[in-house]
């Protein structure tokens, strides 16, 4: 299939290859012909994702399928070195190649030379120095994708290769890699009495590797020049307004001359297409006057986007003789890579949650994030929280071993609850049923041992037909507690705007919240169905002509954008009911809407929503803005977070202690969800989060040696497959509503991502007796006695 920039599809490979037909909007529900039974609707129902029909039929509007008349293809020339001085750039040979229409470099950036989500420190194209392997230096537009790639390869760059700084510990003393220096942020957190000591002290050194978001659909985009000298960019971004503003600044254009249109998002575990892709593409489109498309291959994808921060963590836990925590000391060092991106935010999360969901009366935490010549780090689901969870849970296992206590008992004795204080001084005002969650996974039955099954039927570590010896297999059970914050932090202004329009029996929601797999489009339909009693609800596609709604992630669109949709729908509901209430001399509060019917409290009035709406058009626009937060102060204190969510995970593993191979047999999850809005969708999100966490624990690590990314493909970067995924048991969902959140719901998928790796590591410790202080777990760490 091909798709034009105006949202139409055709059967051929180019313009005019067949009659175009309209693509169903992303928020279109299943057509009646596709339903075997009446579709459930409203909040609390297990509603299918709104995009499921389009994906099943192959009509989902992925950016990689976009097409336009006169299309050119783009390719980017990237640095082969992690650190080098650029002596000269020669584009003449590339420009002379048949089919090449334009070549752009830093000299063609007419606006701001650099961009960045928090700090504008990353050049659109490297000018004098390259700071990481894969940094863009030039881009080419040609009439065929192969021609574009050949022309990009023909660009000659003369380098003076410099020694890269790849060890973040050495970045403090190294020569500055950037005019702003190597230190991006330092947070010293001091809470309680720093001189206090406990009866028992355990220490640990932990390392967390570089996990890639690895979207199944690689990055792609199409830029189309506008008559006013601007450009429209069709792309699968999850933060369109920020990307629009950054690109416009680099183009030297006002934001209204740059429009971002969001296409279907093929998976987003972190940031996807951003200004680093949009700026070269937009420059080429404006230079040539033609639509220009880029579709990255897997190697380019690995090199172009940000990764999880590799982290070094040193911990010292103090406790009394009964296992109650007295003090936590920690030093946390994040490798931010070459540029800042969202590293400051990740550090704030890591430092604030360094003690975990436990009551800690005294804390001395220092956190740093530094620049290196490694690939840039940025937003990946659970950033900051995952790294410290692996470390503090390792410490809880060490403490239990030192005291001769059950690891789960030690966790239970220190569990955080509502009303307790975080080490940042913030009071936990939201529901925090940490002890209840731990009890639920402890009490769940364990999976049976395969001792009664024939030996040939055992699924051993290493997979079917593996070389494992059943007599070398040991089973381990481990526990972990995790926490994440919801929405932005440290004074981030969270706001979303939504419009709900009703025309007869059909409602349309307009909101710039990007559907990135989290289920916002489905939730928006459910909200309107619940509030207005209208079954047919469409969600309009997203572009930057709409008011901003913020980036996808941390439950933002469930809370903030969902809240805006609910408020707008309730305003329309008031418009709907006021004439009836006035006619019958009663307040609108005495009328209820349910299952498409309007009834009064006394049953005197009963009519259908469709009858009342016939021939009418109603609409309303509303905003949702949660209560404000504040930045951490000079000692790491402050009310920095809007809300929190918690989970408990029990992992059961089988380990071949001779080979060091690990099989995760089962993961049991208990989670604080606030309210279940869509059971089917919630379960899918939780299972996906656990599976991603298992990948972080065992297989996912982007190898970088001396700044060079090694084997950036899926042969070397091992994502968990169906064979690797464990049995997942959701043993308890605690529905204690957060009163300040719309619907009382909390973010779902991030908490298991954060907690599952620590639980798997704990289980491997139990099976092997080894310390297991690195993620992902290497085979040599799982060889036991």
C-alpha cells in the first residue's frame, strides 16, 4: 500500500498508480460488518484498540508508507568516529551524481544552529567537531533511495581523529567535550542526619547497561514544502509541538510556518522521530521545492535515537538489627552521552527514588550526569527509576542475607505507605499500598517444579534442544518493589486541551495527544460514550494546528488529556440537558445519561440521546492542568512530583549454573492502578511492560566499544521473543483511586518495566548464590556452585 500526504491510500508504488481511497481515521471504531457481537463501550469495558481494524487490514497510516507526487528520497551522512575534528567537507562528487537534487550541511541551517529538548546543545549538522558515532554531518535528496544512500556515502569528510572520552568517571577530569562543559547536572540530596549509622551496613556496586527503545517500526518521515515558504512534516513523533518549535527555530521560521502532522506510531518505548530527523528533511524539501521522504534502516535507527542512560551506582545501606532501614547512602553516575536531551530529568528521578518505596529516615544521595563521546541518552520508559530499582533491591537482598532474614520480610518491614515522606521531603499523599502489593505476590501459589514430567519435556534454560543438563538447573524466587512518578516533574507545566463536537448521533474528539500504543484514542472514545451516551465516537488525527497536549509518556495522556476530554464532554452534556431541564422545571443534575438514554430521577422523563440531538451540533473546548510541582532545591528537597505509582513483582527463574543460562519461568505482578478503565487494554500494557523488563534483565544491551556502536542490528541486540516471555500472572490490581487524578487512574506500563529486571536479578541471586550486580545479567554472573 502507499499513502499520500493528505491521508489517502492507493494500490500502486507511485502517484497515479490507482484510484485513491480515504484511510479510516485512527480513532474510527470497528465497522458493524467486522463485529461478531455488539461492541462494549464506556469506561470500565474491555474495548478493542481503535486502530486494531486498520492494523489488521493493512491500512494503518505508517510514515514509512507515505507517498506524494514528485517524491524525492533523503539519506544522511553520519560520522564514523565518536570524536573527531572536522577539517573539511567535500560534497561536490555527491552533488554531481545523476538523480541527486540537493545536498545540505551546517552551512544551510539558516536559523539556530543547535536544538535540544531541555538545552539547545546539539547541532543540526556537525560543524567543527563530531561528538558521537553516527552524528549527522550532511544530508542528500535524490530521485531514488539507493541513489540517495550512494550519494551520502560519496560525501568526503576529512577528520582529525581525537581520543574519545567514553568512561563517565573520567569525564569529570577530561578536557571539555562541549562549550558548556562535561557536567550536565549534579544533585546532592540530604535528608535527616547524615552522621547517623546503623547496626548493620551493606555495600554494593551496580551497573545498568544501555537499553535501546528498539521500535519495531523504524523512524520515517515525509516533508512537503508549503507555498508560504514553510514546510509540513508527516512523521510518527510523540511530541509534535516541541518538535515543531525546535525545527522552526533551526529553519529560522516562525512556528506557524512549520506544521507537524502525526502519522501512525509503530511502537514507542521512548522518543522517536525528533528534530534530528526533521531538520535535514525540512531543509531538503525547502531547498528542492519537492516532497522529500526518509525511511531509516535498522542500523540508522540505532544510531539516530537516544538510549537508556548507562548507570554506575554505589550504595551503602544502614539498618538496625531487626532489618529496619536507618540510612541510605548512594552515588549515582549517569552517562548522558554527547548531548543533554532529557538527562537532567532522568537524574532527578534517579536521585529522588534512590531509596525506593521504603521508609528511610536519613539519606545522603549524590547524583551526576555527564557528557561523554558515547551515543546520546534520553527518554526511555522508566528512565532513572529502572536503574536505581536494580540497585536498591540488590541492597535489600544483601541486607536480608546479612541478617539471616527472608528477603520479602525485610522489604515488608520497610514498606512505604500513604502519609510517609520521600527523601525529597515530599509527603506521599496519593494511595501507596506497597505492603498490600507485596503480600499479594508473596501469597500467590508458586509454579510447579517439572520433577514429575519426563525429562525430555523440560523447558530448560537455553531453550528447546539446548545443551543444558537438568541436574545443573537450579530454581530461584526473587522479589522487587518499584515506583515511578506520573507526568512531568520539577515545575513542568502540564496542560492539555480537548474539543468535543457532537453532530447528531456522531461525536468527534480533537486533542493533540498522540496515540503511541498507550490507548489514548480508545480511552477518549470511552469517556465520550460514558458521559454523552453516544456510541459512535471518532478521534481526529493530530497535528500542530491544534493546541499542544505534551509528549506521550508517564501516564500524561490518561491523566491530563483524558481529563480535558472528560471536561469538554461534560460541558457538551450540560448543553444537551439544559433545554430538557428547563422544559420540565428541574436541574440538569436530576437528569442522567446512560446507554443512550436520558432519564430523570423520578422516571417522569425518558427519551433517547439520539432524539434530543437530532439536527443539532454542540461543541465545547476544555483544558486540564494538574496541580503544580516545584524544582528540587540545592539539597534535593521539594514537592517535585504530581503523583506516584507502585508495583510488586515476584520472579521465578531456572538457572543452569554450569552454563549461566537463565529462563524466567513466571512473573507475578501486583500493581497500584488507581482505577481500571479498560481491562483488556490494561492487561496488554502490563504484560508488555513485564516483557520489556525481562529484556532489560537478560538480553538487551547496545554494545559500545571506545565510543563505537557495535553491530547495531537485531542479530546482536537481542529483544525477547515469544519463547523468552515468561508466564505472566497478574495476581492483584489495587483500585484505590487517586482523588486528584481524573477517573482516579494511574500510569500502568512503566512500573512493571522498572520493577521486573530487579525481581529477575533477585531470583538469579537466590538460585546461584552469586551477587548479580549488573544488568543485563551476563552468563558468567549466573554460574553458581
